[in-house]
């Protein structure tokens, strides 16, 4: 009987220690309670797109921590967009994209910053301009200069990118590539209605409406 009581005491002690360890681990994970993943889409090994809802706005340091937690190896690019619970925005509040290195951007800008997205092109002929709400907000403009088509993207923080388009006609469809997008089979198509379609090997994944010029 004395031996049985000893075993019961030892078992109770071990169960308590196990419960304590589990509780401690759960407590350490409480820092992740400020966000939840609401969408996670993967396109082979080429791209992963994640959408996260934050309980409240966080600082850049916390965004980097969340991005590190969410990131998975095996994808050439990972796009992570953040929405804030209770805020009704057509675009993400912030992004942490691995393209391929981590880039943190807080996109909630004031009106003057947003107006910086509007660009006047002194040289060339503007073929079309579109506002894109995919991952984050930016404006894409096609400009013809000296017989070539330049694809200009302007972002809310004032930064921009500019590429000379590689044009191919396949099955009657005129496709506009950049040098980097061609490697991934991604391209633009201007539809008959003037909208800008974005295509990948899996099909048309986004369409931006044409802006008035």
C-alpha cells in the first residue's frame, strides 16, 4: 500500500509538471494573439500571398516579427498584406513583402501623400493609366516614348518603378511583359474595354479599371 501511494504521488507530480509546461508554452505564444491569417494562397513555388487581420495597428518592429513568423521557405516571392480590424479600407494598411528580401511598408498615408501617386508625363504619349488595389494601392501607366512602351508604377510613398515593356502577340492576345515578369510567365493585357488585366500561368488573377486621362 505504501508503495502504491508513493507511485500515485509521483504520478500526480509529473502530471502537474506537464500541465505547468504546457501552460508556460501557451503563455509564450500569446504574443501572436494580435493577428490572424485570413487568406493564404500559393501559386506553386513562384508566389505565396497572405492576408492578415490585425487586432490594432502595430509598429514596424512588430510587422517584421509577424512577417518572420508567417514566412515559409520554398517560394520565390511572398506577399503579405495587413488589414486592421474595424477599419474599412479598400487597400491594405501595411505590407511586408519578400521580393525576395523583406520590405516593410505602412501604406496608410495622408491625402498629400496619396496625391503624390498622380504623375504627369512630360515626354511621351500616355496610352492608359490604372489604379491597382492588389496587395497595396499603386498606379500603373503605360507611356509610349520613341516607339517603345514604358510601364511606370507609382506608389503612395512617392517611390516608383519604370520598365520597358517586352511585347508579344500570342493567339491574338497582345501581352506586355517586364524582363523579370517574363521569367515567371506573368504579363499585362489591355482588354477591349481598356481595363488592365494581370495574367499568370494560372490565368487572369486581377483586373484594374482604366482611369480617366
